[in-house]
């Protein structure tokens, strides 16, 4: 659940820039699984959990790392990804 989205600052489709930037605060225990056309950066401010990356075509797990407050997570373009706390 998004509590306070601040908006998309750079749109990679419009601006031909491979990095999308937005700021959102999530109060739910996880982000929805999703794919982005550019890199996506998360700052973990509360809660412990895991960040994961899956192959968008096969669904195979490519990475699963523990996260805690203070961690920064960078996801590559086109991978299905999310964070669970």
C-alpha cells in the first residue's frame, strides 16, 4: 500500500533515460511484485526482511538478500522484483 507517493521525476520512456526515480513510503509488509523499465532504488527505513529478484521470463529466483534499516537496494531493469518485511 502506498501511503504518500511523491511522483515520477524522470520517465525513462519519455526521456530516454534508463533510470526511473520516484519516492514512495510503503506501510504494507511488502511491495507488489513488479518490473520496471529502468533501475529502481529502495531505501529501507524500518523493518527487517528480504529483497528478491526473479527472471521475468522463467520466474527463476536470481537473488534473495536480507535487508534491514539503513540498507539501499538497487534492482536492475526488466527483472521482477520486490521487498518483503
